[in-house]
C-alpha cells in the first residue's frame, strides 16, 4: 500500500529565505532577493523584476543565462549519462583536454570540481615534481600580496588576506608572499627552496591588479633557473575574460601550470589544472584523483562553451565591449571626484573609490544593476562575454545615477590607501 501522499509544500521566495536563515551555516550576507531565472545578460527575481548582470555569478556565467547552446547540451547529456566515475573513459574528457591544451599551450589536463581544488592539484603536482627531481627539501610556495587562490588549506595558505587565513591557523607550512610587482622582493625570495610560484596575471578578489610584464618575465626566469613551477591562476581572468584566451599570452614566456575554473562549464562546477609535460609527467596512476571531476555532462558543456567562444568571435566582443565599458567608466571617473582609478582589461574591470563601495553596490541593485565590491573600495565588473553595446550603455547609465544619488560614505582615514598598487590603466594596455 502506498502511504497517503502529503500535499507538496509550495516553495515561496520568502519561505526559502527564512529556511536559509534557520538552516544554513552563516557564511554569506545576502540581500533579500531570490533570483528565479535568467536570460541572456539579465536575472529575474521572485517579483519578475529584471537585473542587468555585470557580475556574471562571479565571473562564471560568461555566456549569460539559459544560453541555447548550453541548454541543448545539458538536456541531451542529462538524458544520456551524467556520471561514470574516473575509473572509466567518457566521451568528452579527452576532446575537452585537447581543446584546453590548444587554447593554453600546455600539454596535459586534470579536471576538478572547483577552482580551489584545481589550485590544490597544481600545488601537489609542483611539490611532487620537485620531490622527484630534487629530493625532499624543495617545498616552498611563493605567492603575491593581495592574492586569492581559494578556501581549502593549501589554497588558503597561499591566499594573502589575514582575515581569511588567521582564523584557521595553522595552515600548510612553507608559503611566503612577495610584494606585488616588486622585482627586487621577488629576486630576494625566489631561492632554491622554492618549488612553485603562483601568480594571478590579473588579481580578481585582490582588486583587479595587473601583473607587470617585467615582473612576469623575472618570475619566469627565476622559475626556470631554480627548476620551480610557475603557476598561473587564471581561474577568474582566464578563458577569454581579458579578451585573450589567457592573460599570460601577452607576457613573455609560458607558465608551467595553468589553473582554470569559473566560466569553464557555463555555470556547472568544473575546474582544471593544465601543465607542461615536464611537470605533468610527475603523475602516475594512484597519485591524484577525484570522484566527480570531469564527468561527461560537465565536460560536454565545457566543450560547447569553448566552441561557442570560438565560433561566435566572443574574444573580439570581449575586447570591444570591454573597451567601451572602460571608456565609460573613465568618463565617470572624470566626473566624480571620489573615483580614484579605473583598471583592468577586457571584461574584468575595477573602479577604485576613495570611499567604501558597499553602499554603491546596494544602490545599483535597487536600480537593477548587479555589480560587486572587493577590497572594500573597488567596484568590480565581470559581465558576460555576450554583452552588447546597448547593454553596456544601459549599465553605465544606471551606474552614473547610482554614483550621483548614493549618500557618500565617510572616507575612513585608516584605510585611505589600500595596499594594492595603483596601476595606471594606460600601463596595462
Ligand atoms: C574564485 C577563485 C578561486 C577559487 O575558486 P573556487 O571555485 O571558488 O574554489 C581561486 N583563484 C581565483 C583567482 C579565483 O578567482
């Protein structure tokens, strides 16, 4: 006998928010809005109100929402096979790895479920390669001030902000931080005990700071000289967001290991680390693994994402719309004296204020524009690659109103200068 079916409890937006407050761990402060669907560059809340999305789910939704090509592949693969485990082949891992190798100039790929896991894998691979080539003493990791690499212990150990690290001490020993774009500090710290140096070519959470060509070149030189791995964390700035497949492609010398994630599978969880053969060959069966990473559905979607970027000329669109947005932000900077600087390239742009950015983010949301603030005072823009000229103008119009109408927060003299180096926009073009 079947038990009497209980009437299904209808999920309402207010109920969902109440349940979160009661049952979720307290790790995020969220505005009282529930996004129920999205289309193109817009999200819609429980009242059907549209929001122009210049945040893209934190640099993830590069093709916006409900992109027909991704929807088609998700439907098709969901009805075929979602998961087979990594004990077996699947139809898409190989072709996706091949395409990532073509995009990046690396030789081999390992798939993960997130950015932080891919960073962990990259750290493990560089330690392993150092152990195999040099024995047990070459274990130090170098990272940069203002870096962000993720929340697991290894990734956290090379993440600079004390507020993320200190509550969880002790972390993985042997991490050291180099001053951003400071070649002398790099030379002083990059000794024979270093097994890897990790660099975000454009720091995302750190406030949209671009690595200088001279610093990158010196890091490449020192890594080669010391037999250490140069790791590019392009989880946020890579896979097309800068207007190139990878930011390092306009710098001198390839990295040894490249880490990707955010936009890779159009919003489904997928990350990867890619390596040159010299490092990749350190792995043999059993040394590293994952249950979920690189399943057939997510890999099929990632392949479709990369093909769409290629076939629709989206890198050109990122460059053109990025230039348009940056010019608009520079116009605003000339108009409002509390804007200190506009920086970034392609569709990863930052606007540093001399005051707290939070109130502007909240007011933008009230007016139907989603942006974000990092490092307390840097408004950050990470819109989808499919953005068109009209939407750029719409976003800029809303932002101008927001900058004009928001009650100006008090300038906090203690934080009047954040540590991120002021990088003139002209210098990074
Ligand atoms: C988001 C991010 C990570 C962490 O990725 P998760 O998927 O959140 O684990 C690491 N590095 C950079 C540069 C990032 O932007």
